[in-house]
C-alpha cells in the first residue's frame, strides 16, 4: 500500500505492507489526516520513532471482528493500552506502561492507505460532523484535558501562549469557561477568528510579568516555557502542553519560592470533543491552510512548518 514512512528521513513508499487484522483491533481506511507539531518533531528525532507517522484522523472501519464497527466512520484515541495492568484497571489507560502510541511510539500511524487501532480506542463520528471537522477531534480532546485536570474559574485571568495548531483549539475551549482569556502569539494574521469570538490577542511584549492566574504553554519550543513562567503570578498555575525534541531550562528554585503549580497535560476525552463539534461550538474551517493528497505528503510536511492545519486527503468519505 501507499504510505508515508519515517526511517531517519521522510519517504513515500508504494509497497508498504498492509496491516494484519489483530484480535481486538480494527482496520481503518483514513479519509483525512492532520499534520501536527508532534509529527514535525518526530522528523527531528522525537521519541526515536520509525514507521508511519500521524495520529489525527477520521476514517472508515473496513475490517473488524465486531461487525457492528465495519462501515462506521470513526476517530480514535492514540494510546493503545494493554487493558489488564494495574494502571489500566484504575482507569488510567493513557498512561499504561505497556501502551503503544499511534504514529508516535511503536505503532504505525495514519498516514497510509490503511492502519490498525484497538476497537477500545474508537469513537463513532456523528453524521452532523463533517470529515473536515472530525479530523480535529484529537487536538480538541487534548485541549479539553486542561479543564478535565484543573478547574478554570470564570473569575481567573488565563493566557494561552502559542497561536499555532494546538493553541487554536485551546483558546476556543477555554473561552467557554467564561474566564478572562488572552492569546499570546506572533502571528496577528491568524487572530481574526479568535477576536471575533471575543478573545484578546496580543504579543508577549505587551504583557506585564506575573499578570495571569493560569498560563498554558503550547508553543512547541523551549522558549515558550520561559514566556509562560514570566507571565504567571505567584501561586498561579503553569499548564504545559508542548512536546518537542529539545532540552529546556527553567529555574525550579523560583517555582518553589513563588509556589507555582506545574501541570503536565497530554491527551484528553474524545466524547466531549465530538459533542462540541456537533453543536458548532468550535470553529475548524478557518484553521485549515491547505489540503494535499497523500501522494504529495512530502510537500505537505514542508508546508506544515509555519502554517496552521495542513491536511492529507487519503480518500473521500463513504
């Protein structure tokens, strides 16, 4: 089959082996796949991954032991857990020590004509949600994880640092809490959709040190952590969403002195993400910069650097 493969460099391969149907899993033919910053970091060595990248998708189940799934349009959670260890039994499957992660860690991803994922990871897509919105479910769920982990009060001042792919989801989620919300970025040309939603958009140099109760880093680069640290007040909260292949430095002593809470935040709940899209509460269309066919995946990855969402078109939905 046709697949994009990373083995130290990105290559488009026409003879990649079709995945086998495994017990408890489904074979999925993707319609659309999104390129996110984690995919770009994989090409720089993140997680030492080799294989088919990609974890943001919407597609159709083409084979499964449970025939009820066959023909179903789905999105999927990216962590394939064992389901039997102590971590899984306590309901913490995303942190299963035996997990593989779609397109990131020891599991081929979605940038191919077919891929495999456990049925336990799948979520049916409501008919009212088009493919071009459903492909955003994974990053939208990651944004929702922030409010799942930490209560954002309507009275709090919140800053989201980073106006890229993930920041676009996070600010739209956090605005629903009613908080005093600011997007901190470097790309004013992207801000129209957020300003229309009532979100303040600005650059870092216009903001005072220690002026926010909660600051979220989704810059995808080490410098973002320094910015978030400067903006958070004593006894405030830092939420870290960035994953990247680089070292970062932070003065841990001053985190202690200022009693700042540091919260790592990763994957999130898919069902609420689908409900937000079904109810039209999240805008996705303005975030799509371009769509490329899988045959032009190398061009798509080059375009993804410095743009918002670049999509790969695998096939039309059924």
